[in-house]
C-alpha cells in the first residue's frame, strides 16, 4: 500500500490524539488527595448520589458528567457503605474513594480538545501545517493539561465549544446542511450548560449566520435566506431544549433538602414550582450570585495579565520530606504563551497579506478571541488564569496561521527545519515544567529554578 499525503496527515493526528490521552490518563490517580476546586465540583457531583440539593453559580452539566464517571467507578456503592466523601479541604486524602473515576471524563474530554481545535481549523479551511502545529502545541500545553486532567469543568466547556464551531462551519461549507447544524446547536448547548461563558461559541456562530443572511438578502438569494432563517431557529430551539433537559435531570437527582436550599425561595424548596418555574428561578439566582461574588483569592489575577502568564495558580502541595515537595501549578508553557501574544499582534499587522485565508475565517478568529477575552475586563468578581483558556486556544490558532504564512517564504527544507525547531522548543519547555503539571516531587532549590518571575511563587 502506498501512503499518500492525507494518510500521513491522519496518522500524525491520530498519534497526537493518543499522546494526549496518555498524558491525561497516565497519571490520573495522582495525587490521591483533593486538588484545588475538586473540593467544590467533587462535592457537587457527590450530591447526586445522596440527593441533597446544592447550589452552584454554574449550570449542572459538568457536575453531572463528573458524577457519571464516579457512578461508572462504583461510587454509589461506596456511598451506601461509608457515606458520601465530604471534599472539605484541599489536600484531604481520598482513601478508598474511587476518585480516579471522578477525574476520568474531564480527563478524556481534555485529551480531545486539541483534536477538536484541529477540526475547527480545518472547517475554516485553514492550512494543514497551521492546523497540525496548533494541535501539537495544545497537546504539549502545561496549563491545559494540569487543569483538564482533574475533576474540573473547563474541559467540557472547551471541548463542546470547539466541536460546536467545527460542526457549524462544516455545515456552512455544505450550504448549511441540517444534520451538522443541529449537531452544532446541540454541542453549543452542552458547552454553555457547563459554564455560561460557553455562550460565546454560539454567539460567534450566530454572528456568522447574520452576516450570511444580510449578504444573501443583498444578493437576492431568497432560498438561501429561508435556509439560514430556519437554521437560526432550529439551532436556537435545540440549544434551549437541551439546556432545559439538563436542568430537568439535575432537579430529578436532587429531591432532598440540602445546603443549596438556603439560596432558593420557599416555593422552590417545597417543590411547588413547575420545571419552567424552577429553571427560571435557579438561573436568576445563578446570575445574581455570579454578579455579586465578593470573595478574593491570593492567586486571582486581572484579565490583562493572562496573555503574559504573570500569575499562575498554586493548585496543590504535599511535603514529602525536608526540602522535597510535590506541587501542582496551573503554569502554562511559557514559550507557547509568549509566542501566542506575538502571534496575535502579527495576525493583526499582516492580516491583509494572509490572502489564502477567507475573510470570514479572519473575522472569526479576531472576534472569537475578543469575545472570549475582553468581556472579563468588566467582571468585578475574582478571576483566574483558566478563564483565558478559550481565548488562548484561539491565539494559538492565529500563531499557527502566521507561522505557516511566514515559513511559506522558505525553501521546503528550511520550512521543515523551522517547524521542527519550534516544536522541539515547545516540547523542551513542556518537559521542564512537567513536574509542576503533574505534582512530581522536586527539591526546593529545583523548584526555585522554575520560578522565573516573583509573581510565579
């Protein structure tokens, strides 16, 4: 069998995906203690096994999926025998809790984010080299890996969001095919059913459809106008139905009194409201507490600081012996984060020279980055580096596009050398910071070698 270019391409994509799975699942059981916000989301997922009502400012899908993994791992039997694990403090030992199963589905979702981004780029008809490079970068990105291998929510938010964009632009490339458009609507709904910030993905698709609607109306393409209008209605309806259905499951699994009752009205607590009434009240409360949170955190950071990686987050610490400790930091791959900043600037400066890229693709990347970044400047609650993940991923996409354009001026040999050197630099920095990604014990002296800025401590 003779291998053509596409077969080699698919092989590389497959190998990178497997590598991502190994990195996410290979150390799933370490550490055997609660890490950072596992104390919150583990507790919420555990509530589905006791039925005790809880309140959270985020929609329930992410916690339901974490609970599904725990159920597959036999946590229901653990609860019947020992009672629910309390998830009280960071660093609490899990003991015989099947905690790896709590982390399983977030880790699997996290491992497929690079593939989803590759699909998104190809649906925008961006180049093979740019798409592969962006996928490669995200596989070897320390902050994404550290965060998405734990029982946290953002792996679902990002996976469903970028898969939704890939499905949407595939539908658009096919004249708004109904099957892919419905798939996109479902995926967008799953994204913002995890965190409301996922609405940015649906909003981006909506803006493109409005642009197409105006263009087709101007060109008097009546049949296309009708298709797009029906598509907007269909995608919106599917998104709403799935969002409501997820809350129905949430309410059904939490029939008993719990700590969340204190946030709800008497009628809500006494089950006197309809599903629509419960859905409306809970979302109203979520919006209110989202807007009025006043808590501070020593590792919180303002939005302007995220692109330059000035404030990582200390997730977990375990003292092994004198001068030796395991530490997990939400620390990005510095060379990739700083290169992506340059990539954004270069993309804007040279946007007119990127002639092989469709104008809509350029607008999607710029608007997508802005929609996932600039709204945080108006948020008064405490913010963290992981809020930048969606915008960061789009900045990596722009970096890949700019590099492909720049390297196209080289000879084929020099082009491959340039790609190889960039890839090796990213891998070397990934390996250097990997102990802080996985919590591998290191000496205090070696830890200090990794703190390149005073704000990284």
